[in-house]
């Protein structure tokens, strides 16, 4: 659905704002015509669309700082955007705001093997970091399915995960330093190449803050040595519940796989038709479990996994014979989202997280909901950490189907919370889950979170309308400690 059109007075300011921005930035980096702005009207949550007032495309930190300082002085709203792969509407534009596109900040600035770090600008893609160090025998562990396109700055904003997050953690566990530009144009450096930084953990605050506090322009990430050996096992099951119970049995056995993913029959069929990974089409559920490390350790773990799968009722079992086959197993999983797009005109991708032990129960409930709403669903998720990605299939051109899909998704998220889970595992809150935040947080909880935003963005200009279901003026909330009109936090290099 399209968002409301901007106020006439705001439209009248477009030419004035564009002229001011062109004084700050090189020719061709300010987009103010409708044809050009259409490229920025949506992110991965394509059910919602709105052209921004203007798109500004800076090429470095100084241009970002100049645009933010200008917006701060003039009271103009601003929405940061990486590659636009957000599935929660985190980069949904505002009709009266500037979209700040960061894709031109695309340089890898430093590769430091001695400290096992890479420093990259925010617009560098996730996969490009691993490619930059692969010949040195290293890689960057977090690997979202969109890693070929999503940017490291966007990964920080959403605290992205991926299929290997079970063993190696999310973005927050793999970054060491950030460069962040505030709305004032001031630049903060948080952390660095060392394993720990003094002072408050503001890097943890910024990670996952969805562009509400500042704009990340540079990231220092931790790189890891490629494991000596890695094997992936395909486990087919006749019942989804059996596969879900196998997940719990693996963890209970003390095995922490590098990745453990589950797909149900519709997702398996779509992925196999798309990629040809060799998935068993007769399985109601498929587990992909990968173990890595020294060869002897991997062999022992793989043998134990085969035993666990057999006890859990696996109807088929294959272990990758070489690296090419291992990558093929993962190729199907990583292509699951676009693959499902071939079997329905539209799909709505959910992102809730539950305790692993509740998987069978939750999947059964989702099946009941699917029948009740009359909408098919394909389940693809990070089984090891309980991060569900049900894909609700619908046709946006069919009257009422989008609304049914949204209601179905809302019920799934409420179920996740009811069984002890949370609203999001890695996609963020954005606009998609904003109005469900009261399901998890009390009014006092949300007020305290907004007080933190006030410390960084007192006028509420950074990505407004996202995350918080009810906005309060900072004066109502009471501001956090401010010194001389600027943030007063210890342990930060400021310039």
C-alpha cells in the first residue's frame, strides 16, 4: 500500500532543500525528480511504498556529516538507507524527509591480519568482506541470506545474523569498532581493533538501533580463520515435529553446529526447483546441519549427528562429500526466499524468535493458522537459535489478501511472544512490528528506550516513525545527562 502524500508546504520546499544540498555535495548526488526517487520508495518490505522528498547520496563521512548537520539545523527528517534489503520497513522513506543512501561508501579501508580485523565503509557488502580476505585464509562469519547485496552498515543497524549465527554469533558479536555520525554532524569513534574498549558499551547501543541514534559510516569487524574442515548433513524427516525434536536433541548432546537450518516441504520444493541442490522432495521437513573444525573432530561430530538423526526418525540422510557439495546444500537454503517468490505472486516474510523446545508446538499452530486464513505458508528458519522465518504466500492484487497476510503475521508474532520468545531475531522492528512493541514492553520500558534516543536525537529527526508505537517529546520524558549541549559519555574519541 502507498503511504499518504506529503503536505503541500513540504513539497514547496523540495527545490529549496535540493539547492542547499547541492552546495554541500558533488553534482549528480542529489535526487529530487520522481523518476529517480522511485528507486528509493521501498525496502524489502515491498507492501509499503512512499517516495522520499529527496534522496542524498554521499560518498564519504564528511559528506554524511554535512548533510546531517544541515538537517539538524533546518529540522528536516532523515532516513538512513544501505542496500534496501531490510524486511521490516526500516528504510521506508518519509514524504517529508530525506533518504540518505550510503551505497557509495563502498571502500575497504584496512585489512589487518595481525589483529584479524577488516575496516570497511558502511556501504561495503557483507560478502565483499569475506571475498577480500579469502586468499589469506580468513572470512567474516555473519552471513545473512542477502549477504551478496546487504551492506555492513545495514547489518549493524539491524544486528543481522545468518545461517552460521548459532556458533559464531550475530553482528554484535563480530564487530570491534564503529564510526558514527550524529545529527549534529559530530563524528564518534567507538571501540577499535582491540577486543574490549573502556567506558560505556555505546557500540552495543548503536548495534541494532535501526538508524534512530546516528548514521554508521565505518565498521571494524573481526575476521576468523577458515576452519580446517566443514561438513554439512542433509536430514529428511517424514514429520515436521520430528525434525524440530531433532534440533533439541542435537543441542542437548552438547554439539554446537556451525549452522542448523530447517525448511518444510513447500520451502524444500521451491528451493530444489530453483537451485537443484539435491534436496529430498518426499521429506516433510529438512534439516541442514553443519559442523566445522579439525578433521578428526568434524568426523566424530558428523557420526554422532547421524546417530541422533536416526533416533529422531530421519527418513533420509546425506553428508557432504566435498566442499562443492557442502556449498550446494547451503545454496538451496540461501536461495529459499527468492525461490518461494516463484510459487506465489507475493510473500510476507516474518521474523520471530522462540525457545527451541517450543518449535513443534509453534509449527503446529502456524499450520492451523494457515488453514484458518486460507493462505499457504513456507517455513524457513534458523532452527538452532529458534529464529523463525515463516513466508506467508498471498497475492497483493487479490482484494483483502494483503490484509489477511498481515493479520496472519501478527498472530504468528503474538504466538512467539506467548511461548516466551521475542518479536524479532534479526530483521528488526521498523514499521512492520512497531505496533506490537507493547506486546513485549511496558509503557515504562518504551519510555526509557525513548529517553536514550533523546540523548542522541533530541528533535526526533532520525528515522522517525520506526520502532516506537507511541512517540513522546523529549521534554516529556526528561532528557539524559547532557553536557554543554553535547553528549557526555566517557571513553569516546571525538573529533
